[in-house]
C-alpha cells in the first residue's frame, strides 16, 4: 500500500501511516483522486476572509496552482476578498469533496503573486474571460446589468478577437501560504478521521484532531 492510499480493509479510514510525507504530496494525491472520481468541480475551494474588525466573508474560487509555497487563485484585488486580504491577510480554505467523504481545510495567510507570475497566468485565460475581468468592477454595487453589458460591448469594440488585452493592475494572483493543512475523512457514526499538518519552528508536525 503506497503512502496516502487508504487501506481497503478499513473503508474510508485515514490513519497516520496512510499519510504521504508532506502536506503537498497528500493534497496532490487527494486532488487527483477527486479528479479521477469525476467530481464536478474538484478545483473549487471556499476562501474565507475577515475584515480587521473580524467580520467574516466567504466565497467559492478556483484553485489555479499549488506547490510547497501554497495554494494559488486569481482575482480582482479591489473585490471584497482582495480588499479584506490587503487589510487582514489571515485566510482559510476548504475543499469540499463531499462525494468522497473528504474535506481539506487550510489555515494561513495571503500574499500577492509577483507581477510577472500574474502576467503569465493572465495570458493563458480565454479571451472572453479577460474581457469580462476588465468589464467588471467586482463586488461593487452597480445600478443594473445593462451597465455591465454596455461596458463589455465597449471593450469588445476596443479589443477585437485575437488582439492583446493587457492585464489591469487591479487583477492578479493570490497565494495562501499555509500554516496548517487538515485532511478530513468521513467515518461511520461521525467518528471521523482528522489529521493535520501544522507548521512549527522546526518544520511540520502531524496531529490527530478529535472529530
């Protein structure tokens, strides 16, 4: 049995011996199993933020990359989440893989990607998505949908298909740098398994949490 692969004799179990050596390897294993399992949105994650006063906010975003530095998504920096993370970088992620009886919960802090990294990803986005990013003042109140559609039409005229659309300064990548990554596996009678990788001064430790 390879590390990170649950023992088939203990259906749905997650023991310390099942874990990969690092949180990244374990996450990549579970992510691949979510993809292979045909989940509708295996890359969807709930991103929770809070104002400096502690008022929370949450929304679903898409994971656009993960490595040992953290989890990456892209957004409008002037959106609600962008403003809140600029004022209070504490953040949490939840990957809700319900059909597999699994969750991954991440606690950490947000940082912006370097401009070159955001530029590189921007160029991979579909043409229509780049237009929409320019058209939408994300999270701001607008009088009606017509305003959005008119702005989109103006941009379509300004940028014909195939033309280069420059990345606006207000749009770019965010990395959630983890301090803890918890792997949650459903078990019968709500005696679930919860194993957490937590960052300490000497590296990472693994802890079991009560369900």
